[in-house]
C-alpha cells in the first residue's frame, strides 16, 4: 500500500523553442499512513509535483503508481487541499463539505449526516449553516480539510494549505492536522516552503532543488510527537534541513 | 444627510409648478394639478383619449418587454456559457458579436418591419436586440470569472464535466449573469417605448405618450412618462433585492 513516483519529469514550453524543465527525475515512495513533506524554494516545482499526482497536470515523463496501479488523471483515492479560495462561497459550510459526496450521487440526508461527522472532527459543528465568508482563514482551511476527508481518500495532497494564515493560527492548525492524521491514518503529502512546518509535521522531508526541481535530499525526522519546536534536537534537524534548502536555492554557494 | 436625496425632486416639482403659472401654456408646461388626477386613477379610461386605461397600457408594455427579454435571455445565457467555456466557440462568434453590438436597437427597426411586418414580432425583435448583448457579455464574463481553483476542487473530488457545469460554473457565474439580466432588462424597457412608436401599434405606454402628443395633451405625456419611470425603477429594485438575497457572497470570495 503505497504511492510510488518513478522517474517523474515535467517540462514546459518556455520562450521561443526552449523547454523549461520544472521537474527532473523524481523518484519517491510514500508508504501508507506516512506523513511526507515536500520542501523547496518558490519556483522549485513542488506545487507542480502535487498537481501532477492529483491529476490536474500531466507529467512529460515517468509514472505514478498507487498500490501498484498506474495513475493518469484525477483519482478518487486522493483528495487535494489548496492554499486558498477553494471553498464555494454560495454553499454553506456543511454543503461545502458534502460536495464530493453529492458528486457521487449520495442522498441529501445521508451526505449531510456524513458531512456533520467531519465537521465534528475539525471542531466546527456550530458553523454548519454559515457561509465561508463568515469564517476566519483558519476555519476555512479546516472546512477544506473536512471536505477532502469526507470522500474518504487514501491520500491527502496538501498544497501549502496554511501558507496564507498568520503564525499563531498556522501553528494551531498544524497541531490539529496531526491529531486528525493520527485519528484517520491517512497518507499525507504536504507541500510547503516552511522548514519549521515540514520538520514539525513530517515523518520524512523531501528537499527539492530549484529549476529543475529534483530531489536533493530526503531527511527522516525521527523525533517523537508531539514535537517541541524549541527543543535542541528540533533545532538541529531544522538547521540541517535549512542548509539543504539554502544550498538548493543557491547552488553556486556550495 | 439622510433626507438630502429628497430635496432636488421637491425643488423640481415646485419649480415646475411655478413655471406652469408663469408660462401659462398647458401644452408647454402643464400644471401638475392636471397630471396628478391621471396618476390617481390608473384604471380609468376617461383621461387616456380612448386608448384604454393606464394600467392596461402598462401591462401590455410589460408583456412585450417580458417576451423579448425572455427570448434574449434564453439565447444569450446558453451562448454566453459556451463562449465563456470554449475558446474555440469564442473565437468563432466574437468578431460577429463585436460587429453587431454597436448598432443601436432602434437602427434595427426598418429591417424588423421588412422581416416581420407590423406587429408583436417586430416589437419583440427590437427588445430582443436591446437585451441580448448585455446578457451575453455578462454571461461570458461571469463564466470566465469562475475561479480555477473551484473547478479543480470539483475535479479532484470526482465531479464529471456536467456536474462541474451545473454545480460550479453556473452558480459561480450566476451573480454576473444576474447583473447582465438587470442591465438587459433596463435597456429592453427603454426599447419598448420606442418600439411602440412603430406604425400600426395601438396600445402600450410608448404609444400612449405619442398619441397624447398628437392631441396636445402634454399632461398625459407627463403622466405616461412618470409611469414608465416608476415601473423601470420598481423592476430594477426587484433585481437588486434578489441580487442582495441570493448573491450576497459576491466580492467576499475567500
């Protein structure tokens, strides 16, 4: 039970006839139930990588396999959580969460009951009938998480989901995400540019180089959870990861 | 200054009345005391020179506008959705639409008469032309303004193309389409008055005020104009109320 990326590459048509290589030969295996972060400077192709796995973009080379089966296009066993603007403003919170169930043809009563379970999981039961614009940024991302979980995917793909939030809310949502992860045992592939976030959350951190995005280093984080951000071990791993990120952003300084 | 908005209308009424005393010619400036009785008896046929009551004329005009407006919406909304979704169709239709759009609806009158002869079809055609373009352009605009993330969320949650259309594109574009309908109705209402000046028409508010002119009844012209203005205002008010009720999320997408 795992997600396997083999030799995944992506190039765009750049200016003139030049091909811009966004991703180069990505080999990665994510085990079932694992929390893996993809970390890299902006423009390193980490979002592109996630979009390819979600079936929103196509790779120009290589394959994606989920439990041994090739994946090419959107797959119901994976759900993506975007950075922002992803809730439907004309739907109430509960109807946003029920969206994926509605697409599957589930009856209104049933899908609402199901949605309510996930609303409970993210602690927003009191806001079932509210509209997204009545919610804070952190609450909206909780709803987005609940909406993704509602279709019961095997893998959660998260594209800088807390990137637009203030530091405090961000830390809170990171802790909540870990609780949900421990409860639901989903596999999480989490894209971020924050070293702190990656080290706090993940079992492994995949550091990408920029232009083209290639795997520079895969760092296992063996710290027990809950992790203390101020601890010495946390700081040393953070330093270690940061060095890799900085070198991959400015390879000339190596 | 909550009441400031009422000042100018009051001054205009008083000024008008003073002018009517000074000029003392009811054909140029009829006293409002001769206009108000007409407005006070909208069901009476005694003031309208045998053309039927004010209410009857108004309801005929509303029916004509309603018919032309509905036909325009029924053509413009589907076409606009297709053009907004498909670059191919947009490229195909766009130049023709840009060419036809600047032609004022009234410039179509002679052609309408040549094609449809005198009668309801010609009137409806003129109104159709007036309402069509604002509805079409706003629909295209609304469909294009649907956020990419909204579409991608639906894709990753397993929505089929038809579901995306019905559950994301249409509700996402609805506020802008509604604006198009509102603007289109306003123009249609202007067109009906002029279209009722076509030869062979014998009912409607436009006909009534022109007929009143032929009899030198300026007070009836003024009364007819007031009714035309009030009806336009009321319908616009309804459009705005619906907009506030259904589409209050617009501008608050987060």
